[in-house]
């Protein structure tokens, strides 16, 4: 097979496909024919026509059962609406102006689902990593339930072939609609539908299974311009002895590639250690390791209790329920020390409290 034939096969495989059962009886459409009085072919885009056709109900039903929502959601109505982006309506109206029945979109579902994703992820990260700084918590929140993660989850659960959307350019009032943006609306809409059709706790379970169970490297989110100074402030805040650096191991001091291992101690307790080709680099990494050990301290899974457990377990409004609705138990954990801030608001040093009098 030549290069031209390979490119043709690759291009055909990328075109939107329509199953034979979904093809209407009046196919091909009239605009696809060439009139006898003319020799020019009318403007007909088969790829666009295939994109505007509805997704078969069998594919929607298979998708709902594949993600474990077959008993909760209706494939014909709920899943189809969750997979229809608002940008699809404009293209549909443009090519079918006489059609009175407009497909339902996931505009409102996506907004509600995005709020629920933020709620579940925020409470989980805050209670699992109590010492995590606020700035890093926001970045961890985006890494778990952000737009890129939602689009990735939609790809993994096989929702990409079911998506109905239309690419729109950027305008002064609206941003551009890309494929990843439209794809990210599907998991958000599914979260909102589970909340509306079942319960808030069922939606939280769905989010924990598909989003919060993912492994995210939080160590890469912690960056310090001066880790030694931040470590000194943190140790002082906890009332411990000032940190001191000690050389633990070394090799090749007088060679071209020396290696030093430095540990940082607070009294007899070792806070962290690091290595490097110089003492300064090893001390820098040891201070970073000490800070990461504190900030990434995680509560065990069996000790995590979330505030959303107090919401009712049944179907209905979380703010309007009678005494017969059972609620979950919740015990607030102990408060931890506030995050250590230094060098903020154009200040190079943190204000220390006055030393106690002896």
C-alpha cells in the first residue's frame, strides 16, 4: 500500500460513523443530489451531516451500563442530554431551521456538576491533607477535578464517540469552544444527574471512584524559593528547637563528581535529608524534604469523615427533608496549625510573636 492509499484509509477512519439502524429513510438527503439542469454539485458535507445525526439508543444504553449507571439513568433521555453540549444547538438550528424539537443540552447540568465536583474534592483534600497550604490545595483541586481531568475521565469511560458538539471561535463575549471543553462537560453532567436521580451521597461515591481515587503527585506542587527560611518559621511555630544541618555521608570530595548527604535535625529528631553535588544543594534538598514531610502528612482513610455525610441519604432536596430521613454521622477533627506564610504581600520576613519572658 502506497503513501497516498495509507493517508486515504487514515482519513476515512477518522470520519464520524453512523450505524445503519440510525440512518433515516430519506437518506441520502435532497441536497446531496445533482440537479439535471445544472452540472455543479450542491454544497453537502457528509461528515457534518453524520455529526448532526442522533446517537443510537443502543450506544447510550451500553455506555450507561459500562459506567455502572444503568439502573439510575435513562439512556434515551438522561445520557443523551449529558452528552449534548450547548454549542450543538446552534449548528442544529442552522441546518434544520424548520425543526421544532430542539435537543436538550447539558448546560445547566454541567454547572451543577462542576459545583458538586468542587465540593467533594475540596472537603476530601482539606481533611486528608490538613497541613497543605491553601495555594497548593487549589492546585491539587484543579489536578483532581479540573477541565483537563474531566476530559481525560470522559475519554477513559468511552464518552468521546457519544459527544455532540460544534466548534465555535472566540468572540468578545464568549470564549472558544474546543473539543476538550465540550468533552469535560460529560462527567460533570453525569455527576449532576446522579445527584438529581438518586442522592448526594451516590454522587459523592461516583466522584470518589472516578476522580479522587486517581494518584496525583502533590510533591511537584510544593515549590519554595527559600526552603531553609520556611522550615525555620515552621519549626518556630510548632515550638520546636531550631533546625540544624548535619553532614551524614559524603564521597569523592576532591573528585569531579562529589556526592554529599545532609540531614536536618530539630534536637534529636531528624526532619529530612537530601543529597547533592555540593553541601549547599544537599542542604536545600534536605529542607525541601522536611517541608514536604509535614505538608503532605495524610490522615488514614478510616479516620476521614466528610461534612457532606450529614446530608440525607435519600432522594430529595438536601435543605428540605423531614425527620424520617436518615442522616450520616460526622465528628469534626481537631484543628491544626495555620499554614506558614512568609515573603507574602511584599514582605521578606514573617512577623514572629514576642518571645516569652523567662
